[in-house]
């Protein structure tokens, strides 16, 4: 008997096997991607939950929430985030700050400004370059945050319509509309800026259009008697010429462009975010995310809910105010 010959794959059989493998990969890949995004979304929600716990621990200690921003004489623009660092196991990060100097420009606060805090970053957000500021400000890039405090349903942070105002932190007992019906923090998109200038033109077709905010002339804003509660039409057009480009890119700084959102625009609104140029103290700033269909919002009772893009505007505005006497149905 002669030697037995081994039979290999024919070319056709090999091609069939490769085609089957390709089909299986094509079927499995979306499922794998969806599973990964579900995990990222869950982590994003958990991060916001930890922020809520830190805020409640702060309130338990001081009997009121921290201010949205500290803007008194010599008080340095510190954000809510800086005040709650010790309450989510970031005491070392808190101790790096020198609160007797300017948070934004003081030379001794460079290291504090450049801290990267994982808890303040939503893993669903794609890479965004660090915001680099020269000298001793943020030469290695400023720290970001995807989670910011609420202005309420009024764009002017001096009104303290929401839980956080300028030099104003409310008590939970001040929230007369109910802590389970009042927004406290929410997600936002990081702006595209990698450095100065902080403002510039943005095309409506730019993928970062909704990660920026129109830099609106104060005269245009103030010409409307309802400018603080309803965004004027120019908010949707003037951003082509000049928009703020560094949303969320200075976690330590209590100014509207960096660390606030408002309930004057619904989640992932198709209207453009908008900031009053003089003073940079007022903003129509939607909660925004890369999740499909909505964005997470932290309520004053510590619960985190997913707010759908389709939420009724009147209901969303009511969720923003802390004591307007609103009665809110299911949302």
C-alpha cells in the first residue's frame, strides 16, 4: 500500500470559511460595541452619583450646599467642584489648592488647575485635547469636567434660581419644589479648544457645533426683556462668527462657560448654547452627552435619572427651579 496523501482545503473552501468568519464578526461587533457603551454609560451614571453623595456629605457638614461660584472681593472664582473634593476621597487634590490666591491665575495653583480627576470624566465622551494656557496658568493642560452645576431655569447665575448661584449655596430645605424633582448637576460636552483663543468662529456643520456656545453681544442679549429665560434667535446664528470653545475645560473655575448648565434648553437641544459676552455671567446651556437619546441629570435627592431628548420643555424648566411652586408630572 502506498503512502496516504493528506487532502488540504481547496481555494473555494478557504474563501467560504473566511466569508463565514467575516459575517460572524459583522454580527458580533455591534453587540460588543453596544455592550461596551452600556458599561461606559453605567460608569458615567455612577460618577454623577458619586458627585451627588459628595454634595450631600458637604451639605450635612455645613448645612447648605456649596456655592456655584465664589466671586466676592479676593475670593477667586472657585467652582462647586473644588469645594466638594474632600467628600469624594480627593482630599489630597483639595489640599493642593491655595484658596487665598486666584484659582484661575495664581501661580501657586498651577498644579491644582492641571489635576485630572477621573471621577469628573464621562467615559462615553471621546478624546478631547487638553486646554493649554501658557505661563504658569495651565502649560500642561487644565483639568476637565463633564459634570456641571445647575443655573436653574434662568440663565443668570446671580438669580440663584437653581441650587447653585454666585456666592450662593442653598439648603436642601430651601428646595420647595421637592428634592426628587429638582436638578442639581448634569452632563455636558467638552469644547474643542486646545488653547487660546477661547472664542472663535464655528460652522454649523462642524461636529463640535453643539460642544460650543455662542458668544453673544450683551446689547443683543439685553435688548430682549426675556433674555435671561428665553434664548434670543441670534444665539442660533451668531455663533458662526464667535463661539466659546472651552466648555467644561476648567473644572476649578466657577464661571458659566466652564462649569454650569441650565434648564432653559432641553437635553441635547438642537438650539445652540449661548453665553452673554460681557461678564460671562449668563448662559443658556443644555445638558448634553454622547449617549443616544438623552443625558444624565443628578437630582437634589441624590438620584441620577436619564433625561430624554424628547422631554417636554415646560417640564424640564420646572425640574430646573428650586422653589417656583411647580407641580411636575412623571418625566
